[in-house]
C-alpha cells in the first residue's frame, strides 16, 4: 500500500512530465477508438441497409431457392403458418413475399426491374415502405414559383438550384442538404415544402397499383397516375404481363435497390406470376439479432417447419456476399489497427524513455539511501499503470461526444469515393458505431502496451550503478 501511495505522489511531483505521458496515451486511445468505431459503424450500416430494412435476419425458403432463385422453387404459404410464426417469442416481424424479375416499360423506355409482392400492413414492420414515400421533389418549376413569390433568400434559392430533381421523404433532409437550421428557418422550409409537395400514397391491401423506386421513376420518366407495362415469365413457364398504375414513388438509401425496385401487393404479384398462394420467401426480423439469438431462433423455427422442402436460414447463410465483404474489410481494418497500435506503442515508449532519462539521477539517489531496487521497480510499474489508466479513461471520455455526434449525424462522403461506395450498393455515408465493448478492448490493448513499455525502465533500474546515476 505504501508503494502505491509513493507512486501516486511521484506522478504529481512533476505535473508536466505526467501530463505529456498521459496525453500520448490519451490520443492513442482516442484514435484507436475512432478508427474501430468507423469500421464497426460501416458494418452496422451495411447490415441495416441490406438486412434489417430489407431481407430480414432469418428467411424461410424452399430448399433449392438459394441456388436457384426462380419461381419454380416457391412454396405454399397459408395464413395459419404466418400466424404461428408471429406467436413465437422473440419474433419482431413475419413478412411473406414474392420476388421476381420483369421488363418494365413506359413509352419507348424499358428496363429490367425487381418486382416484390408484399403484404402492405406486415411489410410496415420490416422495410416500412410508407416511410420511404417521396413527399417532396425539387424541380425547375418549383424554383421558378419560389422566385416569383420572392419569399426565400437568394442564398437559399442558389442552394436549391444545386438540388434540382432531388427527392425527399421529409423536410429534415431538405434542411440538411441546404445546410440550414431546421428550427431557425422553419418558415422558409414550410414555404419550400408547400411548393415542392409530391403527390403519392401507400398501397392498400386490395390495391392493383404499384410503388416505384425513385431513380427508376426518373429513368422511365414517370409520375403518379402513369401506367407501367410489366412483362416477364411466370410459374411453370407461363407468360406474366400486366398494366399497373403508379400510386407512389419510394426512395431507398441503397442505390442498387433505388435503381430497379417495384412494390405491388402480394395478391397482385401472385396473380401476375400465376403462383396461386405460393411465395418465394418469408422474411423474419428478430428482437435479438445477435449471432446467438439468430442461431437459437433458427433452431426453434426449424422445429416448427414440418415440410422437408423448406429450410430456415440466417442472413449469413442466404447473403454470403455481404458476409464475405464484411469479413474481408474487417481483416483489412484489423491490419490497419495493428499498424496504428505499432505506431502508438513507439509513441508511448518514446515518452517513457524520456521520463526514465530525466529521472536517472533521482533513481541513483533513492537507491543510494537504501531503497531496494525491487521496490523501485514496483513503484515505476505502479506509476506507469496510473498514468496509463488516466490516459485511457481520458481518451475514452473525449471520444464519447465524437461517437455520439457521428453515430446520429454520419459524415456524408462526396466525389469519387461516394460514387465507388454507391456502385457497391450502399449509401455514401460514414457512421460511427454506438458505444459498446470495443471501447474497453482498445483501452485494454493500450494498457497492455503501457505495461510492455515498462520493460526498458525495469532493466535500466536492475542494472543501475549508483555512482554513474549520481553523476548523471
């Protein structure tokens, strides 16, 4: 206990030296946490885009559907099955779907599209298409009307010119793109929203219309009330064709989906593809989406599914491409983190080296008056440990506001980097992961490096010669 007290008091005999050493550890922890948070945040963003908000964490499929996702590998989905699945504890949403492809045409324009048949009510618990409806669109006509009213400052009008043909689901996103304060400029936002309102509504259960993704609607030059021609191949090689009015436009963060997706109601999709009551998948979201939670739920659902033709798969099994992308990036990230730790270690070691040489005379004095070298070694270790804890806790503390802000307000990439990420099928933003155990791991690693950096001063004390130290 006395050695601990001596070590603690030693820290404050030279506050500047302690501050320099603790600061080097503080910044080491800060940069390690931010780097790891960026990596984990990007994985969470990928999973949210592709899994939680689209495919579900678990899917029930025909056993051959994974290798051959055609309409021939569909299965009958009675309402009783859906009801039983919804009653399972831990299940958040159960969504039957029909997914097929069709050539979509309007006038002289044609494009291959992904057609998804949904239950409008049940789908709200998974991908929530109603929340994705485009409610505002900035067009040249909108800007012209705003100029005529002369109610909007010129600098905001100039910014609106850079947003022509942009679609929005809320005024908050408009405010963010215009870089204006939503509360302070509420009056301007209300005027812009009123002028740029975009008609459109969500599907009802018996609706024969469709919802079209935003980029696809711009490619096909269609709007609310226009009619799409869909042609494809149905069940058992039958011809699938039909005319469908556009009820609304939906905007996806995932550029790949936004370029090609069409929603229609489940009965209309089954009729279009001549499927009867068959579906291609049942997507399931969970309250506990951890690996352990998914595996436990997978085993539970397998026990409920009596048909040998059906299989229950987690997202890591039916979306192996995303899993491989995450694993590959994670290994690269760990390599960069190891390089950062390598640099951090020598930064810490350099400050320790400086501290030891400054105190070499002091060590000679205390050993000369009778202190055992072993006790001196313990005091040095305790001092470094205290400095390490101070630096680690301080680094964690200053990283928390940064994590909080950029978790809820992710940095938006621009230019070529944004284009590369969008080409991969993800929104070009860089969110930081929320506070979790990875923060403690960064602190633990840095503390371990602090302890390792004590090896040199301990050897120095072990070989200390009082006469040389006193002349130092």
